């Protein structure tokens, strides 16, 4: 069974209120060695995220007596100018927060992180309240499965389970997450479907296809005997 976000997320999460001050955020960030916080409203709903990148804008923004060659206003980045002057989480945060539910698959979480270019996702319940955080490292944890665990799933859940095939017909070896599968399938379609299913087993890094199948007969043209 595919891992879900709840299986890999971190539940010990540091969050900040919308009223948290700039210096307080920096202090906790340094003490806890984290680079971003979910931001909560008074009802504990996740409404945004504030990151170290947002905080850095105060340091790099032009001051009242400086005139850089290309200011943030000239490049059209007015939001960054506002964040540079921000003093609370409400003013600093990116909103709305990109969140995910605990029952979503780890693969879907990875796709969302990649598509939205974020390093972590607050995990929320149906009411939008914070349950935890899932990070890129958490998502990649599926690749620490042992070769034995991967082999057992390929044989037991994929070959014998999902496809109801005789596992003795196939040879399965796994080394460093790379699966080599040998044997003979009834048809080319079965072979391709089997290999695709094995490729999506959690922890599989790569595939070596050694599965054979009978050659397909060429169709007979209409009217030709």
C-alpha cells in the first residue's frame, strides 16, 4: 500500500501566530534550526507561511538614503518592498498557505512540492487546523526501504496479489533499490503492466526488465487468405 502523508510527516511543529513579531520569529528560527513556520490565526487555522527568505528582505532592501541601480520597485516586485518593511507574521507571510491533507499519498505530496516549488507543506485536517508538516526529506524517506522489503512487496503484493500470477514463474532480485525481474508473461500487455506496477512500488529506484513473452501474431489483412 502506498504511504500517506500521515505516515511520514513531522508532528512536532513550530508555528507562529499572525501577531508574532519579526524579532521573535528570527529568535525561534535560530533556536529551533528551522527555515519556515506555518502561520496560524486565532482559531488555529493555517493561513500562511513565513520563511527565512521573507525575513531576509529586510536586510537586503534599499534603505531611505540609498538608491540602487535597480530597486525592487523598478523590477515590479512591490510585494517584496512591503515585506521589507513588515514587522509581524501577518505582514511577512505568503498566503494563502499551500497545504495538504494527511491521507494524500506521498507521491502526490512530492508532485505538489515540485509544481509549487516549495520545500515543505503544512498538513491540515478538514477544518484547516495544523496537524504537522511534511518536507522534502520526509517524502524521500520512502527510498530508505530495504531491498528485502521491496522484494517481498513485488512478489507478494504485485505478482501474486494484484496480478494473481504464479510467483515461481518469475525471478526477482533487488540491489540498492534497483529491481531486476525475469520470467515469462502470457502476453506483452501483461508484461508491460507488471513492469509498470513494479516500477511504482515504494523504494524502487530503477528497473531492469528481463521479462519475456510470446511474439504477437501479425494481423491478417481483410480479404487476403
